[in-house]
């Protein structure tokens, strides 16, 4: 589990019923839901929760650094609770399924000095694409 709820609690974040439901929906491994998917799942637990509340809560979790936004190929942004362990993504071109993967080596270290153009490089996103077992 990603222990998102625990992390938010230890940050002293006030856990209202709405915030708790959003955190519960996102808690888990390999979770990368769009805001609409989070909303649909949250409504199943707390019927009165609004889309605006879900969007605002996701934004606050991102600001806190406990959830990261993932963009894949112009599809809707996804929200990932695995915010503290550097990882890359394996994306299915068929159904859009996403898995967290941990390639050996460090993509930052792999960029040669000659190709840094004087930049101070702080992060790298690598996306592996292909077809998942269900789609291939
Ligand atoms: Zn697939
Ligand atoms: Zn991820």
C-alpha cells in the first residue's frame, strides 16, 4: 500500500470526510486515476461529494507533494500516490493501463554532460510504451 492516508495524517492535514474518501480512493499500488475516475469512485463511498471538491482535494495533495500528476500522451492527467519512491511508468497503448516500474540505472546520470546544455537537471520522466497482456 502507498500509505497515503497515513502520510497525510502525519502532515497534520485536516482529514474531513471528503478528503478522507479521496485519499482512500487513491491509496494503493499502481494507482493512476484521472480526476473523473477518482470522482466516480469517491461518489460510490460518499454520494454527496462534488466534482469540484475532488478536483480541489487532488490539487491540495499535489501541492503537499503527497500525490504526483502524471501526463501520458495528451490523455487526461492522472494522479499517483506513489510520490516518494522515484519510479517510471509502463503504459499500455491499447487500454491505457499504467504500472510503476523501477528500471536499473538512473536516467539523470545517463544524460551525458555534452547534452545538458548548461542546464541544472533535477528530474527525468521516462515512459515505456507497449501492449499489456490483455491487449496483446
Ligand atoms: Zn492494455
Ligand atoms: Zn506511478
